[in-house]
């Protein structure tokens, strides 16, 4: 299992547009990719679950990837967070 933490910098947090792009990115991988923030957990492959976490600016999000392509998945998702959130 691979993981990283990230503090959200986007003024609106993880809102509809970046959440949709995140899900699209996560679905490219076979590994299970999960987000955790403030005691809530969600699959990065489920749009409503990601949006339901209501991640705001300055919240710390822990992302984990577990599976056969976890190395590639965690690198791609971390790059996505840095570029979009």
C-alpha cells in the first residue's frame, strides 16, 4: 500500500469540477484508491462519495492506493492533487 497526504489549497476545496476529474483519473487504475479526511473515508472512484466528504480549503487529505498498479496510481493522483487542488 502506498499513500501521501496533501493540504488542499483550492479556495473551494474539492468541489464538483475537480472531484469529477479526480474520479476520472482514479478510474484509470486497477488499484483501490481511497481518500480520508476528517474521519471520513471514500473511494476516489465514486463521485458522490468524494463530494460527500465536503473537503474544504486547508483540510489535510490522506490518499492511499493498494493493488497491482499502486505505484503508478499514487504518482498520478499526487500529481493531480498538486496540479488541481
